C-alpha cells in the first residue's frame, strides 16, 4: 500500500484507504474517488498534479491530495 502520489504513469491502482479527516475523505468521494475503485494513472509529474482515468472519466488531483489516498497496484483487466 503506497500513497497515490507515488504511483507511476500507466499503472492500474485500487483505492484502499484515505489518510485524512472526514471532510477530506468526503471531498474525495464527491469527486468519485471511493474505496475499492480502480483507476489508471495517466499522468504523474512526481510531486505535481496527477491525472486518473476510469473509462472516459478523468480526475485531476494535486500532489497534496494524492498523498492522502492510499492505493495498491492491481493487474489490468
């Protein structure tokens, strides 16, 4: 389990948990980032913003917010 901010571009990840308070977790869930959801990291600049993809949906996250999302790498489906 690693912070989303450290995931490499092209990797498929599954959200495991949030390392933040209730309001932060609520904000992430409102954006569509929920536990158990799988996303492909399409862009990551190592310390800057990153972009997640799930089908036709793209979600942009800043490095600070991405550091609070714990993920695990999963195989392609």
